C-alpha cells in the first residue's frame, strides 16, 4: 500500500495557503526513459528553435521540447509580431549586424508573404529585403511563422516533442545529465550530453542550482509586461501604433505593472488582470484613433508578453558599459546593436556599429553541460535592454546549438569548446 507522508511546512504559511499548510512527499518510483540525445533543447522560442536547427544541421542527434504545438515563443504565443535588431542605426549605411539562421528565416518568410518591413519609426530608411540588406525590423504573420519554423526544424533532422513540460533536472554532482518532463504519456526521463535551457525563465538552470538575480517588483529598474492582441476591420491607412501585416494589426495592450512572472500565483493574477482589461484598452485606442472605429479583436496572445524574470550567473556577465562602449570579445558568438530601451529615460541608439556577445555569457559558472540562452542569459539590466531584441536572440540560440554540437563531436564540455569554430 502506498505510503503518503504529510509534513508540516512552516515556510508555506502566508503564501496563499491556510494555516494547515503542508507538503506532500512524492513516493519514489521508476519512470520511463524517453530517449538519449546529443543535445536536448528545453523551449521552442526564438532562441530554442535556432539552437535546435543549428545543432541538427551540425550533425548532433537533437531533441527539442516545447509545451505548445508550435514554435516561436514570445513571437507567436504572445503575439510579439515584430522582430527587431537586424542592423544598427549608424548612418550613412546602418550595417546589418545579424545574419545566419535569423536572416534565413526572414528571407523565407518574405517569399511566402509572412513578413513586411515595419512602419516602426526606428526602422529608418527602406531596405531591399535581400541577403545582407534586411531592414532593422519586420512585422511577421504569426501563423506563417509557426509553419515555417516547424518546417525548418524538421528539415534539420531534429526530433520534436510538443505538449510537454519540463519538470526537473537529472544531476550527477555538478554535471547536468538529463531532464525530467511530463506530458500525456506521464513522467519521463530524457538524457542529453548537452542541455540548452531556452525556457525563457531559466527553469532548467534554476532547478540545477545556478545562482541568479531578479528584479521581482519595482525595487529596481526593469521592463514591464503587456498583453498583445490582434485586430481586423480597421482603416488600412491607419497611423495607429501597431504591427500591420496581411490586413491585421497587432497592438500593444494592457500592462499589469511590475509582477514576478516566475511565480505561478502572481503570473495568474497578471494574466487575469490584463485579459479583463483588453476590450477597455481597445475602446480607449478607438477614442484616440477614429480609423480604428470598426476594429474588432480577433486574437489575444496565449501568453502575456513577459519581458524579464531571472538572469543567471555565467562565466561572464554582459554589462551596460560593454554595450554603450561597443566592446569586442575574443569569444564573440554574435554582434548586437539594438537601442538600450530605457537608458537615460528614453530609447538610445548606440553611437557605434555594435558590440559583441561573449560565449561565456551562455555558460553557467557552477553547472556543467548546460548552456543558457534567451532572456535569462548572464547580463545586467542595461545590457539586457539592448540584446533582448529577437534578432539577437535568434543569433545567440544559433551559436548555442552550434557550440553544443561541437561539444559532442569534440568530446569536450561546452565550456571547453573552441569558440573560433562557432
């Protein structure tokens, strides 16, 4: 007969539970092993999907795990349908700083009517939409983005596991050897030589014990979240601020204010607050823009757009001075040039051609065989407000996938990879 032991948990008091708060000790049990892979990617957002594609193209047996039945993360699930950061703003040429899989993705989207140059004021002058001459930012058709990214991941030979949530880590000392996941088939173990945490909140790194910092409320400067929503039925000549493509437009919607989105209860309340406010938000926009008078909401993001939660300590922390001074690094894996969104209280374009993202920012200090990509990479606040742009995230993910594949083929730990080969 199964033994269930209930233990008093004083720490839980005041955390939304009653005065009989307790914990449940889950009985030990054997779980099935789903498989063993060279590279396991947790999360299929913009960082995770390029990491998986790069690892697969470089010959690694790769698995990508995603809770939704599509890729894109914030770009699709949160309807952040504006990919920015492909070039700097240094005139007269404003050179393109991001290429690789991110550029390939935009070029393929353009072929199928899935991307257009943004009307965003920061886009500067029009570009030719040719290789090496992309615009600063593109509005994307989120459904075509889902289609194309799935196609690209499949063509890279990557194994895909949708409808699956990460639960826990498998550790041998300070080395991460696998993950525990849960889905319709139950709880399963998955082993990997290299694990790439592209979960957005750094859930794998958190469970593995990597130190991190986080601004949970308004105790320090931070970026806030908002619910994006899509409308139709508006005047096509509208000047309203939104991402316009294929007769629809995505608008920035209500924001709940500073919230700890790495806490389930707080995130739930945040979602409730903004979803109940979305129609009032559109009505206010209609008052400001008569050309939205007949607009109707046809979609809301499946997830509120989360801008920041945890930042994990890597072998190097990218700093604001690195960004503002345009520093280069010997272990550079990408170049970024996006504005620092709140520097001195406004969007500040960089006064140089760009700065380097060091590989060491992806490598946690205390856990082996783990790479952290996406918005949880090792960084301070000012630096993050620049490199967070999706074009940069695409490039960082690609570098991580390439490094992971090299780690396997060279039989070295990820922190020992020769970055010059990346």
